[in-house]
C-alpha cells in the first residue's frame, strides 16, 4: 500500500546550453525522508520546458498519471509513469483538452479583479488531475479553459492507439 510513502515531482533544471538534470519522480519514505526510488524521465517524455505539476495514483496498475502544463515550452500533455519499472509515456501531447485557452478568471483575493501576471493574462494548461477508482477514469482540467475532461484509463493506456485516436476518446464533462 501507499501508507508511509510520498511521491514528489521534480521538473528538472535545464537551460538552452546544457541539461543539469532531467525531470523525475521521487518516492520518499514519509517518516524518515529517505529516498526509496527515483524515476527519471527521458527528453521525449518530459521535453525541455516541461513543467510536471500534479499527479494521480492508480495503485492497482502501479501508475502515476501526471500533468505537464508545458508552462515553459507551450507543449502541454499527460505523462503516464509505471512506478515499478520507471517506464513512462507522453500522451495527449498538445491535445485540445490539455491546452490553455484565452480565459480570464477572477481572484477573490484581488477583490474580484481579473488575475494578471506582469500585465498579461496567464495561460495555464492542464493542471489538476484525479483518478476515479470506481469508474476507472482520469479527470483533468486546464486552468485556463473552464472545462473538465475525462478519459477511460484503458483508452489512455491503450498502446495500439495513436495520440490522435486517443484524443477522440476524450470526453468533455462539465464547465468549471
């Protein structure tokens, strides 16, 4: 079981000149802080500019479903990590369900003003993600879309599908 374990995402540190270290998922002992496992992502899975942000755990399949907002390269997508053998795939790369739209949202802490960063409206792609064990579906949403999407785990994991075919199986759920 997951008791006493803590997964941490590290997007790595990269520059245009050289790669200091790749993005990785790190499993810690929650009680001692000891590193139990490190899974490094290849450049194909977490390309330069990736920003691995959130994840959901599928314990039955021993997988992490991870969001990559693509905040530093504008290439959002999902990453599926088998945490037993550290094999990972990038899926729904730049699919419309993971990309940010021009969507202005308000922040209560700003007195209801439209949120801006350096005068510009932020465009934050896929961010939140959750795995529903009862329905075996992954739910996710870009921050800047106002839309919630889902896909069946079996469809997301089907290696016979191309990313285009997989994308056609994504379902819009509701406005958020």
